C-alpha cells in the first residue's frame, strides 16, 4: 500500500530526563487492519499512543498517519484519529448524553447530526436507557463504554483504543470486540493496546510486542504461534473419535496420555508429545486406528506464552 494508506512509526524514542520510555520503536500497519500493540504495564504503550495523537512529543523518530506527519499536521491528525485512553475522560456531574453532546460540539458536529450520532452509539453499547443518568453514578464498565463513544463521535479514520476492556464484564467485552470489527469493516484502522494479550487473538491478525520500551517483535499471530510451537518441549493434543484398535494406538513411543471412554468404542485422549516433531507421526497413527475422528486439536501457545518466551530471549 501507498504511505497515504498506512500508519508508519519510524525509530521513535522518548526520554523523560534519565528514563528512556521508548527505544527506537518501528512498525507500520494498513488502513484496513486491526493492529495489536501488546506488552505489560509500563512497557511504553501509552507513551507511544500519546505521541501518535500529539499529546506528547517524541525525542527521536517520526510518525506519519495516512501520509500526514504528526509534527507538521497536528490539527489534521486530531481530525483523523479517535483516541480512547485507559482513563475515563468524562464530566461526572453531566449525564451520558450531555457528555457526548458536549464533546460533539468540540468536534464542531452540528447539533442535529450529533443527536443522531449519540443515539446510535449509546444503542450500540447498550447504554441508551442510561442516557439521562449522571456519569458519577455509573460503574467503571458503564463509564468506559461512554468513554469509547466519546472517542469515536467524529467518525475517525483511525481509532486508538488504549486498554479498552478495563473494568468491563464479559458481555461488555464482547460488545467492544464486535464494535471494533464493525468499525474496521467500515474502513477505520484500529490500533488496540493492551496488557491482556488473550483479548486480541480473535481480532488482530498482526501484533507488535514491546517490553521496557523495546520492540520485541512484529508479526502475525499465526506466525508467532507457529514458531513458538516449534520450540516447545511438550505439546498437548486433544483427540476424540471412534477407535478401531486401542492397543495398537497406544504403542506410540515417547508420549503420555489421559484416556477416557465416552461410550462403547468412542474414546477421547489428551496426549502429551515430547516436541512438535511428533505431531505428524501421531496424525498417521490416528488415521490408522480410528474409524471416525471428531477432534484432532493441537493445544496452541497463547500470546502470553509467546511474550514470556520472547522476553526471556532478550533479557
């Protein structure tokens, strides 16, 4: 893609006196992506996104958003980008609707359009019935949903969500997940930052992982899992089906398993292999000894497993 269709972070560093919060971080993603920026608390994620939305100045490096430099086109960047910080930015003494209409006025959205936009967003996040309730009476999760609405009032071309699921219950997290996929399918690029790595596996194809201000890796989730699986000393495989020859199946060497009889000749196994190299051999044994296979699933490493493994290598 052309630079006008990308968000490009080039060798960005940030110092706070003697502390280096970011150390030459580089990555890019396209306008049609949901891109994950992952790392533990204190890794530098929030510092980087605050630079991207022009709230902080970088010490070194450059960032362009759809061809616009954040240093030369600050007002344009603020029009293009919607930012939802981890902390709630709302007036507690105003209602949900009053808050959103006020922020819509700051974006110079006409009142009639603002009214429609606020109603649309509050209904999307199941908050319409609470529109006239004061924010000070909201739970953390309810306030966070209004906070997300605030960040997207102006239909940004890029949306930055910094720890968006903080304080949300499982149902509300699902609402946020569905919303992210929906706005992305409508043409909005999304940068999702989080320390809860499990929360991005379903919605991010590519991620950047940072730790203590350093970029550890940028890759697809699929590739990261594949590489980590190759390095694991033990791999769990889940199998179920109608088995033909139990005795022969159990002759496979260098494995341990839990065997469960479900009914008659229907068996399920949890098998631990000594390394990923044995998976193909196991697949062959399954084909030879099962009449039907309902499940054959290799237990994949999580992004949290991958992060721990990668940071061990660079520490």
